[in-house]
């Protein structure tokens, strides 16, 4: 089975193709600024036993992760979204620590990309 990298460099490169380093910087900054709130929204949905809230957070996190090439986080968020949609909150609760770990790994990798972008 193929290991999925924390970041898909091809997606980072696509952002550059579409809008140069300005778009790369903007998309990464948006992720770093707002994605933590989506993780928090999933956690709140679990805490409050509100599947819809968790589903919305997971859906938005999935999209945001995909935009910046955070593939593992994107895949985990897709799984979380499906679990929340089905009301499988115990399964989502078990998955949530992996989402948090992968979110932190993605943020770290994206911060490195940001530092390496030309001015």
C-alpha cells in the first residue's frame, strides 16, 4: 500500500501555476489562519453530540486541506464527514486524535513551504 505524504507537492505546484507564489502564499495563509477553527468545530460537534456541526467542520476542513495539498488530512476529514453524516459519533470520536495529529503535521509542513517561497 502506498504511503500518502503529508503534503502533495503537485498541488502546491498547481497553485503556483494558477496564480504564482502570491496564490500559494494566500492559500497556505488562509489554511493556517482558519483551519484550526474547523478542527475545533468537529470537536465541539463531538462534545455537544451534534452530528451536523461535526459534519460541517469536517466537510470544510476536507476542502481546505485539499486546496493546499494536505492529502492525509483531507482523507481523514472525508472519513470524519461520512461518519458524522451517518451519526457515527463514537467512530468519529475514535478518529479525532488522528485528525488533530495530521492537522498539526500539515500546519508544520505548510509553514516550511511558506518559509521557502520566494518573496
